[in-house]
């Protein structure tokens, strides 16, 4: 499987359950989300815009994905809405690796450039490193309608969090509109 196939297999509506453990505080929390993933063609306006914002030629884009989620945490029952766009950029030397661009969540942050690795086991790993934060997320399919995910966040100030997600497909997302 390559990253385009992984994005295509991820397309749809998902119900996600998450358990997070705050390592520094020895506290756990759980949450639930509804996620919608839409694959965007490489010439979609949002894909082109994100590439240009990151100073990367849009011709290098493999595809994109729009991810929107609405969820709650056990300690806060108010629903939170978030969305982001992801763009996979080809590595001409290795088809299993490349750059991953992400726009600011809900437009509130600057775009982020990370990298992806498509494992021999068809698991996709996203790695993002900043001056103060390291993030690693690993996603894989246990079956076509069950996706699993782990996430590790480390900050230089010592704060660390590990999370496990189980995501169940609830339906097919409507195709993205070409722009």
C-alpha cells in the first residue's frame, strides 16, 4: 500500500474512541469524536494553496485529505470542532517516504511540515518536529472498517502524552468538490 491508497482507504465517516495518558501527571482521560475524511486530488485548490504556503511546488503533491472532527473529552462535555488539510509530497528517492504538509488547525496556526513513512506492514507513521515539540502518530487498519492509531507527544518542557485510538467506519464521505 502507498500513501495515496492509505488516504483512499481512510476516506469516510468514522467514530473514534481515544484514551490518553499524561505521562508527567500520571493521569488518563478518554474522549470520543466523529471524524470525516475526504481525499482531495492533487490539483484541488486547498492542496495547491498549502503547497504554496510551504514553499513547495504543487506539482510534487501526491494527494491531499481534508480531516474534520467534532468531539468531547470525559472532563469536558462541550463539543469541540476542528479541521485540517494534509498534503503528501513525493520523495523521488523513496516511494515509501515523503513530506507531509498540514495547515493550521482551524486556520489558527501556521502550516507545519513533517514527514511520513509507509511501513512494510502498511502502517503509516507521521512525524513532526518543532523547536519545542515532537509528535509521532502511527495509523493502521485492523480491517477495512476498523482503523487503529497511536500518538506520542513530547515537549521540551517535559510534558509528554501517549494516546491510543480505535476508529470505526460509520459511512462513506461525500466526494470533495473540485476547485
